[in-house]
């Protein structure tokens, strides 16, 4: 069972931070690099799919430009502002955006963000599952009759007592199957089956 703590970094008493995956960093290094004050609680993006440099579709110099343009785009800057920040012209930015490498990286980043958010929501649900189950049981005993019926049905479904799903199968077979047994006095002759399908 995964809870919310498993996706957060572990902060040790000596100021070191252990990220999921085993990377250890000192808090002072993070603060000096990024200017993050000690009071800010940051939840890192947990990337479940590990990749290698060889997975990149372009050379590192091009991927760096794509990464910067993508980061500014996701931040919400328009092409004019991105051009000003990167010293590229807008034609180059549009060309970068249309490249396969940009599209591949963009889809991967967005998928990672969506998965991280979904993992956070799943963790939140798991954290409060006991309370939610308690509310269901309380409603089962103390709710109005319609509420109790809905909760009872839901609890039976979750406990594995849901009614069987009825699936109707219809098959249509065109043509026919003819089986013909030929009896002859010759013991060496075996029966034959003649199949005729239109």
C-alpha cells in the first residue's frame, strides 16, 4: 500500500534530503542553487519512467533549446516573450515546436505531470479510505432508507457480491455442415466427412 509519504523526499536530522530513488542532497545546496527558503515545502515530480541520453531524438545542443522553449511555453509565455528570453527569432521557435523531438518530449513531460498528479490523488484517497469506509458504515446504520439502500448496494459490490453480468451472445452461421458416413464392405475403407460451406 502506497501512502503520500512514499512520494515525498525524506529529510534527515542533519539536513540531508533523500529523494525517492536514493539521491541524497543537502538542503543548503538546494537553497543556495535555487534560492529556496527553508520554510518552503516542495514536492518533487516523481518520474516513473527512467530514460537515457540515447533515448533523445536530437543532439544535446538541440534538446537544450527545445527544453528551454518548452519550459517557457508551459509557464505560459508567448512566442514573442520566449524569443526575447532565448535570443531566438519566432520562426526558429515555431520550427522547434514542429519537430518530432519537441512533440515527443512535450508528450512525455505532460504524461509525467499527469501521472504524478494521479499518484498524489491516489495517495490522498488511500490516506482517507478508512474514514470514508467509516462514513459508509455509519450511513448504513443511521441513514435514511434510500441512503442505506445505496450504501448497502455499494458495499456489497465492493465486497465481491455484485450480481452476475448477463452477456448475450448472438452468432450467425451461413452455409451448413454436412456429415456423410459411407459404409462399404471393404474394411480398409474409412468413413469420410464432406464439409460444404456456401
